[in-house]
């Protein structure tokens, strides 16, 4: 099996504001609604990528998909740095890929 992952985009978080929206009551409500809707939190970054899985002997494409990952809206620790949300998204995407390959 050969796996090719291509980073297609990175959105950075807005420092301070992204953290405040997870702590201040009105921001917490807005981000909780976003979480229920399975949407990205306000002012929080994300990562987009494409994955291709090939049979290593024949070179046949077995699976391909494009995804956008971002941390849960209530994840305060992923809102401190400009790229913390993107890093969290990469970790989530890698975990999902492992599950899909099993």
C-alpha cells in the first residue's frame, strides 16, 4: 500500500480573539452552536488536504478523498497560536486515516 497525502490549504487562527470566543459567554454559545452543526469555530484555523491510497504492486488507485479538518469548537488549547488549530486538524486527519485503513 502506498499513501500520498497532499496539504492543500491552511487557515490560521486569529490570536487572542479565537481564544476569547471560547471563553466569553456569547462566544461560547456561538461556538457551541457551530460544534452542533459540525462547523468550524469562529476565528479558528483549519487544514485542508487530499489523500490517495494506491496498491503498491499494481499502482491501482484504491481510495481518494479531500478533507478539511479543524478542532472542536470548544477546544481552547487549539486556539492559542496561529497554527495550533491546523496542527490539531492534522492530528485528527491522521487518526481518521488510520481508522479508514484498518
